[in-house]
C-alpha cells in the first residue's frame, strides 16, 4: 500500500458562471465580450460618486433557474452585501455580492461515475458582480486595467466538501457545466472565463472526522487543468504531512506549463472583507408567482434527457451521455428521429461517430451541412439495403462536402448497392478462376480465407456488392461442393 | 467592548490610511465612544425583531435587461491619472 492510500482527499468547489444577460448586473452598460478596452462601461461600473446600482431582473431569473436545476430552496427574501478589498480592477473598493442571505441554498447535484454515484450537496448559489481585468506588462512596473468586465453578472455555485477525488471533481464540473449551458444562463466558455472554478483541497487520514487544513486553488480554466492541479496538490499536502510539516491555509495558483501549484503571495489581512449589507440596494424579494413562472419555463435537464433517451430510443448509457452532453446535439438527434424513427441506435451511431467529427472550430452542429432530415434519409437508405455501411460513409462525406441530399449523391455517383445475386455470382466465379490455390486451401480447411474472398469481391465491385449476400453466396459455393 | 491600538492600526491598514501617532490615539478614543453608544443600544431586548438593513422599506426595484447606457472612452478615462492605449495605467499589482 502506498503512503498516499492512507489519506482521504476532500474537495469542495466554487464555480463562477457569467450570466448571459445583455446588460450588467447593476447597470445598463453592455456585457459584450472582446470589445476594445473600457468601452462597455458606465458611471456605475466606474464607481463614480453618486452613481447607484439597480439590479437586473434577467440576472435574478437566471440565478433562480440555476437554483431550481440544482434542487435549491429559493429564498423569498435575499440580500446583497459589500465585500471590501482594494484592487485596481475593482473601482468602488468593494464588490457587491451576497453574504448571509444568498438567493439559493441547500441544493444538490448527483454525479455518476463508472463505479459510483455521488450526491454532492450545493451549499449556496449567490449573485455578484465580476471585477475588471488587469494585465501585467512583462518587465514593466505597471498594470493595465480594462473595466469592460466590471459589473458583468455572476453566480457563484458553492458545493459542500463532498467530493473525494479529482475524477469526481471533474465529473461534477462537467455535469454543472452541461446544466448551466442547457439552462441558457451561461455560455460555458472556459477559455474566455465565463465558467471558472476554484477548488478547496485538503487531505485527512481515512476515518478521521475533522477536515484537514485546506488550500484554495484559484481560477483554473480547463477540466484537464483542474484534474492535474488537484492531483498535484494532494501529493504535495501528503508529502508535507508525511515529512512532519504543517499545511498552511492559503490561496494557490496552478501553473499548467510546469504542472505545479504555487502559493499566491498575499498579505494576511487580505481575507478581512468586512462584509456588511449593501445600503444602496433594497432586499431582493421573489414572490411565489415569479418563482412559479420561472419553474414552468425550465427546460429538460441533461440527467432527465439521458434517462429518456435510454428509455425511449433503447440507447446505451454511453451513447445517451454523448448525445445529451450538449442540448443542440440532443435536439439534432431528435429532429433526425422525426425524419426516420425505425432505427434510433444506428442514427445515434451516425451522429456520434460521423457527424460530431465534422463539428469543430467554426463548424457547429447547427451549421454542419448535413441537416437532421438528410441524415435520417441516409440511415433509411442503409436500413433498406440500398447502401452498405461503407458506401453510406462515402455518401456522407459527399453530403458534408456539397450539402446535397443522399439520394442525389447515390444517383450521381452510381453508388447503389448491388444486391443482384447473378451479378455477384459472376464476380465470384471470376475470382475463383483466377485464384484456384485459395479455393482449394479453403476447402482443405483454411476457412479463415473467407475474409480474403469477401475482400476480393468487394474490391471487384468497387465496394458496391451487398456484403451479406456476398458472404452467403461465397459460403454456399465454397462449402457446397 | 474596547478597541485596542492594534485594532485601530489594522483598520487603518485595511483602509490604506497612514495615521500619525496622535491620530491613532484620537481614533481609538473616537471609535470607542461610537462603540460605547452601540453598547447602549444593546441594552434593548430585540428578541424576535428582524434586523433592519434599510431605513426605507422598499423592494421590487429591478431593471429590465436593456443595454443602452455607456460613457464615451474620453469620459471613462477622463479622470484617470495615467492611461495607455485605452487602459487605465496603474502601479503593477503583483500576484505571482
């Protein structure tokens, strides 16, 4: 047993999601990403004297949606608070957040891994404003501040320390990511920082009740980095404990190039935020009518959709998971089912193995030239024996190229599968004539040659012969005499 | 509750204030007198009373999500002591 196995890993995650509103959380300035610096800013975002915040109703609705999706209680009355600290990208000197009474509390998210299912409690979801962005100039004593992001609405989803491995943490994040994107509350773009994660990581001996001292890993922007950062941090902490040293409670950053976490130098009082109720904003009151309106408009969530796909279309769990990972892919699949409902399994295979391969870079599932009815027709042509699987792939490639219908391509390229026994028999006879050695070898017991014969026939027919008929005829002729 | 000299210095540091020696003593006295007043209020029994966060009881003040307000870049950077290529330029903030 390795020394690392003596310890249990304990992880809690804090996820920040930028909400997909047009305007900021407390002002009417736009939230456009990637604009020229300091152009999406108004008096409120700048923290100018006398400018007052007014809460964005849409941001509240998005937060409620996220709360309902995670089974949270939505507080009828919640409160904003000031979190005080100095940083150049925070013009007011405080961030408006929620502290004692967040909008959503006491939810959970169940994460399915191969070998276990883990219910992770969601402690709270609170609303807050994003800060601006500072960039540090290499080798110069200055930083440049862009306040476009200041005031972009965020929800922070805080889990209890219920996760027990980096794999569980990643599974939780992926499910959460999928949910907020399904809900339409966040675009989920991790590179642009729309979905960011902080991980609180500690270790303790198995069976120990109290938690170990934790380190907070900040702002990790990919699923892979989160896994790597947690794994590194766990080993670092165990190594320290085994060496008789103490873990220091601190914030650490992850360097993906070196694969290590390192301490973020910060002064001890930096965590003294002196929260107090935000006097510039009234209490946020959500009455039951509003809550019910939001509830009624909730979309089907990934877990439910997966279960339905398995049930209704007889798909395997893995296929259902791949299709439901993104709502547009699931919608595409169901639109194709509408076109041809007789073989969902094969249709699912085509979406997963062929179509999704075409979806990368600028090409999305909504812009790929092969539309759902067209893919449905292709699968129908396979099912009815017009096309073999191999021919269908050629047709599919041509469809991606040209955006044409499957039937048009089949006709144009003469790709119809040959199922005529007379024509296939003729090819077989020719092959037998040219390869008497293989024929007698087969008959003397080397039956594995059947594959070679099938290959020859397919080659002769340029892939068009119906493989099932080829197989049947070959066996009859080789074994019959 | 008594505010110590160390607490005054701590609060000053958090507020980025540099206090002279006489000011520290002065603030310690002032803060203690304010907290003494709060202590007086604590003599009242507030069992079952909701904490007041706002003097004016209003709620339901929300905006529609319309992005129709922003300042011109000149106005935005107008009060900046230093600027560069559309950015606010500040002394380097080191985090790494």
